[in-house]
C-alpha cells in the first residue's frame, strides 16, 4: 500500500433513482396537515378513514381534502368537517356546508359503486 493510496476515491456518475410511490399509498384518501389516510367509506353525510394516527379528536372541526380515485370515480374536493368519532385507528367525520355540486358527485359515486359492487 502506497503512501497516497488513501487519496484514491471512486466517484460514480450514477444518479439516484426517482423516489417510487409507496406501495401502500392510498388511491382514495383524506388529507390534512401533510398527512393522508385511506378512505374506508364515503357518502353524502360524511366519511370514515382508516390507519388514523389520532391527530384529530371528536367534536373538532377540521379542513381536509378528500381524494377519490378508484374505478367508480375520480374527484377531489376541499371541505370543512366535524369529527364525529375517533377510535381503533379510524376517524369519522360529517361534512359541513357541502357544496351542491360536490354533494351530487358523491351521491352519483355512491350509486355507481353500489350498482357495480352490491355494497
């Protein structure tokens, strides 16, 4: 080993690969404060999301974004909700002053999903 061998450094020109989307990233979810939680159900009264971390509490009002992306619908809307229940990793909320066009979209989505899945 020579006196200057420690100066030999290999530097690759490889670029880091682009970050892949997480496999468990939800298609339909609620988002707030930079967090997202998968939607378990949605209807014209409100929603239920799973995998919840407890960052909201019952009777709290929150501003969230709802993203629905599945074979039955693809839409996004911001909304104010009243949190109705938080337990066992789930959060449920009721819409506050849902715009008529969003309400119609949700109703159409629920009806289509029911026709296709029977649920």
